[in-house]
C-alpha cells in the first residue's frame, strides 16, 4: 500500500475515533503528499522527510520563543510523520556503504566528496539523512 493510501486510511480511523490532533496532522501530511503527486513527484518519502524537518524546525523556533505548548504540538506532528518513514539505517551499515563507495570511486581527498555523496545517497534510498551521510563521507575521506 502506498504511503498516500495509508495516510488516508489512518486519517479516516483517527476521525472516527475522535483523535483531533492526529486527524489534523494527517490532513496536513495528506495535503503535502497530494500536492507533490499533482506536481508529478513520486517520492513520498522525500515529502515526509521535508514535512518532518519543518516540524522539527518549527518546534525549535517555538521553544526559543518561549512557547513550549506550540513546540509540543509540532513534536507530536513530527512523531506522527515519522511513523510513515522507513527505518533509519544503522551507523555500521552506513559506514560500510560509505567505505564501499570510497573504494569504487577511488576517492582519496575531501575534494572527492561529491562523487562519493552521489553514489551513497543513491544507495541509501531515503533510509539516512543527508547530514549523517555527509558526516560519514567526510570522516572516511579525512582518515
């Protein structure tokens, strides 16, 4: 089942159960997924990651602004979104993937980071954040 269909089903269940906050969060996610589909984007995982990042950023801004109740609401929405994302890749698995990409591309210096990043991000398939991958690649090329 596609993520979009799962979100629709879960939203209906949440509405029937009277879970107001969950229904509202799922409506926002559904809207983002449908908008991306309308634009021709088939990468539902990328949409969910972007929405999760927006929630984390908003939560931090609310906390910095002294509005913890709004920050908690954003955190709840981020948790709901995370339930639809694939499991994160372990650090060991990511390190092995980076080492393989470094070997395949023949990269030896930090200037070769782009070649390695492109290869690893294609293999990761949305199971690791770009910052994590970048950090691992940088470590491997400086060693």
